[in-house]
C-alpha cells in the first residue's frame, strides 16, 4: 500500500475518534462490513434500514475521505478492491470498539456481571479446555464463562471484532490487530487401537500404511501434518475427516482407523497404542491470541494457562 494511503487511513481513524461527526463515520465502517458481506447495495440498504442512493452517497464520501477506491463495480455486484481488503479488518475493529464503548456507557451505574469469552481451536478443545476451565472456575467462580470452539480463522475474526476476550489453540494465525503469544510446543504422535498392530516406534511412512481419521484441512494441526506428508511424498489413506477430537478418538478406539494428533491427548494412552513418529519434522505451536489491552479476566485465564503448561512433561514451555 502506498504511504499516502496509509496516512489517509490514519487520518480517517483519527477523524472517527476526534470529530463530532464520528458516529456517521463509524456507520461508514459498518457500511463497508455489510457491503463486503452482501456485495449488494440493495441488500445492504435493507439490512441497514436505509436507501440505495443514501448508501451510495456514504460510500462515495468514504472513498473521497480515504482517497482510494474501496469497491469495484460490475453487473455481478460489488467486489472489494485491494485497498478495501486492507481496510476491512480495521473498519471491523473500529465499529466493534464503538459498539463496546456504547455498551460500557449503558452499563454505567449497573452491576454488570464479570465474564470471560473464550475461543478455543478444534484440536485444543479436548486437549486443553477441561483442565484449564476447571482451574479457572475454582479460582473465579463468580465469573461467567462462555466457550466458542472454531477453526483458527474464525477465532481470529471473533477476536478482531470484539466478540471474544482471548483465544487458545494450536497453530493460530497472526494479525496486526491482536497480540499473539506462543506458550508451548509439542510433537505429533500416532494413536491406534491395539488390534491394528502398530508398534510404539515407527516412521511416519510406516504409520500411514494404516487407514486414518484426521481433523479437517482447515485445522491448524492438520496443515502441519499435511506439510510433513508432502515433504516425505507420503499419500495416506484418509477414511474420514472429523472436526471433533472426541469423535476421532472414539473411532480410533473402535479400530476403524488410526490418527495422528498432537502429543497432548489426556488419558488416551491407557487404551490406545501411542506410536512415536521417528522422522516427523517440526512441532506444533500452542498459542494465545488476545487484544493489545486484555481484560482482567483474560489476564487471569492466561496466567492459569502458563501454570498448566509448566506442569506438563510432554510439552515444551516457551
């Protein structure tokens, strides 16, 4: 992006924060979000309770203020320009922050309950969530906790939009809008039922002769596994892709297929054969994502995560 464009973005953000017409500019950001999602001025007008001519005027004003085209027009609808794609996450953050500010003002004088909105990745939901949530509840029984399980990109989106307070997961993405802290690393391990005859030490290629059930491709740990398989030119027989680790483990216990997951499964090794994959290259990173200024509840949660990580023997604390 040209430096002039970046400067205009900064000026626009300052205008939102400082000028009396800031609410209208916040509405411009909401308009950008809606148009990016619907690709239609007509649908956006219906959702926002406005008219197409008025939204057209607001979009044109926003583009003039930024000095850049945000959408390309075509008979098929509106499509974000490169500048529009760059500005969209910041527009989401601005409108989300404004909504949170309005909510905070409305709660003045009220005894709002304390809460923690936690986002957790699919793979980490079984590995990490139960022990951490139990420890957090014992220390803070007065705090209401809501847990959202999602793929990494959705977790990041929820955090950027102010819908989550902190996210915990494996191989979570980076963003300039949030802080990212790597808290541990662990290897990948093969898990199979005793009847499948796998040994406790195998190469990745040997283990992949077994039929497999794996997390979906958009899961961070699956991406790491796929990279290793590609480097080794291994083409496994994947029978199923399941976005729930509990279900994967149940299928493995039933001898339907084996699996390859991070070495942090709780109490699974008692009933399954755990195979060390001697030639697996690389480690899986456990990370926390949180706002630049986390809430007190999020800080407490992150402290408990750090304590739990240090007590583990199969994980490498960072």
